[in-house]
């Protein structure tokens, strides 16, 4: 799975501009399944027949930027797409994805040597005061590179292993979920299913769960399992009680976040499955939201559980997850796909 995940991490896919990552998922899935798309760009497949209908979803979009203005000096102004913290932007390497190919750039910053007021070193510079330097000298030079207004921009990323078992990269959220669903599909296609399983790679999660809202109304599942990150407190200077889950201690049932409360009945079923198959399992609350929150309240409603892995430094340039958690997550989802039943209320 690490090979698949690294391939998906390398693809760009800013919210609303997901074509490159969608194409990468299609290529990885290959002849394994006949994938469909909808008008918004969600990628999905349904296999098996019968009840219940279980939908598993992971979002393929990532945080990014958009070109909003080209200055006379050739530099770019931009806006953020999704929940990017301004603190991580200055002095970052970026890639502008133009119709003519990628263009390298950097988000510039004033060096401390030239700050007239040293107190400015303590200030968080807001995004609208930043610029992207392409090392051009005029607007016409920049336009000659193929740069246009509304071109998507990604922040440079490079995946690498730490201590042989921790994977670090930007956009672990939620490319790990995309890779996990690819591996799950491989396993499910080898067995006969007496139920319907829909696997979805969604768009525009980072800007408001848009893709999930559309797919939930279209497919109307009985149960939805959202595969997404869990912003963990397992990091220096973060109180662990804010999000109690540790890297390497197993998948996490994300029971409460800012957008949803998961099904307590599904929790009991998943705890039983994990115990039976000796899969380590954690649970807790965290911030943010997942596609499951949108599908839970779409159509006639669905029983929902967000199943995650703990990710350190979420929405930063150095997100970290544990490889054992990914392997255990695939196994747990496979058991869930075969065994979960519609909770009786």
C-alpha cells in the first residue's frame, strides 16, 4: 500500500481542481473496477447486491491556493482554498499548475536583515499580504509561462519515512484514505458479496463537504463509513485529552467532531469486530468534520461512523501517520464491509 499511497501523494488535486488525482486513482484501480463519475467529479463504484447498502468514502481533494492577480512586476497574488494556516505559508516552495505544465515558485518573505521594525518578526503575516515569486520581471513574462487567473497552486511535497514506520508528507489527509479504499476494493473484488458496497473518492471536502452531499443524495446508503484523518493530540505541546489517540495504536473511531456525532450502535459493532479479529482500536473526539457528516443527513439519513488513523500536525506541511495503522485500517474495513448490519433503533 505504501507504493500506492506515495503515487497518490504525488498527484495534485486542489479542491475544485481534482482532475490529476482522479486520473491517478483511475490508473491505480485499472481493470479492477469500472469507475463512474458524477457532474461534480466524484469517483465511485458499487459492487455486490442485497442489503445493507454500505458506502465507504475518502476525499481526494487537498488544500491549496488559486492565482487571483498577476502584478506588473510578474509576482502572483493568491487566495487560499480550504483551511490553510497562514503560519505555514511564508518561504514555501509552490507549484502553479498551468495549462502548459507546472511552474515553480516560492512564497517570498522579508528577510530579518531588512525589517525596519523588529517587532514584525513576531507577527503572523496574513495570506493577502503575501506574494508568489516566479523569478519573472513583468506580467507579460509570467503570462508567457502559461499562468492564468484561477490556476490552482499546490505547496511542494515530498514523502519520506521516519524510523521506518512513520510516513511524513503534506496531504496525508486524505490521500491515505484514498489508498486504503483502493486496497479495500482489491480485497472485496476477490469475494462474493451478499450486500451492496459503494466505494467513493469524493471531491471538494475541504471547502464544505460538497462532493459528499451530492453522492449521499444519489446513492442513499444505509450505512456510511468515512475514511479520513483524526487530528491527534499525540504531539509535543498539544494536550492529549483534546484528541486522545496515538500513532501506531490502531485505527480510530472518530465518534464526535465539529460536524457530526457518530452512531453508537455502529461503534458497538466495530468494537466487537476489532476484538474478535485482534485489531487494535482507539476512539475519541476531535475537531473539524468529515464527508460522513454530510451523508449522515442526506436523503433519508444514514447510520454513520468516521473511521480514521491518527495524524500528527494535520493541515501542515509535515503531516505524519503510522504504517501499521493503515494496514490495520484496511483489515477492519474489510471485516466491516462483510459484517456490519443496519442498527435497530
